[in-house]
C-alpha cells in the first residue's frame, strides 16, 4: 500500500490527485462520447423520461460540479444563493447554443478543480443542504469526490447508451 503523504503548500496530496484523475477520466468520457453530434441530436430526447444529452451535461455542470464543490464543499455564498436560479438544470432553453452548455460544463469543471486541489481530503463540507438531503451523510472532501465520481460515471454510461441509440457510435470499442 502506498503511504499517503501530506500535500505540500499549494499542492493536493496523492489521494486527492488520484481521485481527481479518476474524475477527469469520467469528465473526458462525457465530452468525448458527445463529440461529433449535431445540435439536433444533442437536444433530441431519446428515452421516455425526455432528457437530452445537452440537458444531462447542463445537469452535470450545475447540479454536480457547481453544487457539490462550489456550494457544499466550499460553501460559496454566491453559489448557494444562485442554486434556485437554475433549479431545473435538465432543461436547456432552445435559444441557448449547444456550445454554450458544453463551455459552461468546462468552466464549472475548472472552478471545481480549483476547489478540489486547494482542499485537503479530510475537510468537512462548509455547507450542507439539509432541506434536500436531511441529515448530513457526507463528512469529508474525499466522500464528496467519491460521490461525484460515481454520479459522473453513471451519467457517462447513460450518454454511452443514448449515443448508440442516436447513431450507433460506441465509446472505446476494443473488438467488434
């Protein structure tokens, strides 16, 4: 087992680095599986629930990256105050260009990464949304990162299935 050394000033420790590498792989998968889809396909609801690929990316930007890192972990008052402004993250206004939604996801990732790399693994959340989730069940940065990795991986799998339904493309096919 590798020893977990304390991070040097301004640098994340090896545990956070490893977890962030895992999260980055899932984030790249989300963006990669959508590469090459036109605007109509990005907006097309394929499943009975009616969400679109673009709606899922918006959800990841706002309800995952911004919410868990900006609001819960960092407790940023501006982020917390803005949570109700975009309550239905799954819905993308038809007037909003697809590129804007994808760029928003990339910006939220960048903001989240700054929080992730500046926060030690054992740090407790600065804010907890008890009105949404009841008693606090995530007690550290590490637990939040693991939750976000699992949620992003789950949604990247959803995008894999939808992409295959849209045009037959499959991600990382090793054999046919």
